[in-house]
């Protein structure tokens, strides 16, 4: 797959360790919510990033400082700089349907769910988003979600919103409200706990998983979920809960 040339049009600081990058491409791109791209900076490296938004030639990524390439992006890249984009790659959210949907995000896992929320609202679906953060100073993108959908937040260490984890908040909400579909993106422990709960309740669920991705094409096997043999870059990153069921304790 060829690379598209991207020019950084804007960079927005969201927290001390997270930034939003708005990029204009030299040719159109048409990703589905949940898909990702490989962003390459020559001489630095290449990383997978979920689309936080996309429209024709304009895309957005939410980037947390976690390693060499993301550190370079935070410290060195400026508006006007060029990057190279390979994608869209992987499997996005496929069970997009009408009715009422619940979105559950942990930290910067909210990126693909924001993109999804825009699509769901365009279909006139009822949508509720639960956003989880570690502390008050790590909260971001709440206003963007609130402009689209009903939104609640949880904070593990702070005074904003629900006190506790987003999993705690999810359990409270799912106990009293009914949804036709649950979509999740966060740490693997969160995804597995959500899938387990949804399967027990008979609620369809899809979750976006994160793994180290080197090739992005399902060849190297670095992103496999074992013992299932699921390649996150090709079979995911969005995976139906029923595919994960063998990893979970029996209901």
C-alpha cells in the first residue's frame, strides 16, 4: 500500500501528555470508525494511530506521548511539517446499527469512539458515552462528546464526575439503562471485563484492542492475541465480543 503525504495543519495540546494533530492529505481517504493508519516519520519510525475523525482529505489523530515516535511528534513537529500516512488499515466497527448505543472509553481510547459517535449521530441513533480518566488534569475531549451525545465521565483520583473507574460507571449505567449495542476502547483489562459483562447480559459488544503493531498487514504476528490467533492489525483492531468469549470465564 502506498503512502499518502500529509501536511500538519494544526496541533492542539489536550493534556500534558496528549495532543491532537489535524492533518491534510494530498489525496482523499475514507476510513471507517475503528480503523487505523500507520504514520511514518522518515528517520524516526512508524506507529499505528486510530482515526479520531476523517473527512475527505482531512484527518485527526489523538497522540499520547508513550515512546520514541510519539515523543518526537510532541517535541519536534510543527504546523506545516510533513508526515506519511499508510491506510486505512484493519477492521473497524462493523455492527453499526440503529437503536440506542453505549460507548465506553478509557483515556485516549476515546479517539475511535469519537469518530464512531459522529457516524451514529448521523444515523439518528441514541448514543450515550462514558469517558474514564485517571485524574482531573487528564480530562479532555468531553466538550466535543457533549456537543454530539449524552456524556458522563469518571475520574479515579479527582473530584470531576463519577468517582472511580469507567468500568464502575459502566456497571452502574448498564444496570438501569438498556442498550442495543455496546462499543468499547481502552486497556485490555477494561475491554475483557466489558465483554464478559455484556455477554452475560446478552448485549452485543465490539471492542477496539491495542497491541504492538510493526507491519500493519498481519504478516509479522507481533500483534496476535493468543491462544486465539487473532491478529489485531488484520482481524481487528475492533473485535466482536463473541470472538473473545473463549478467553473469558464461563458466564
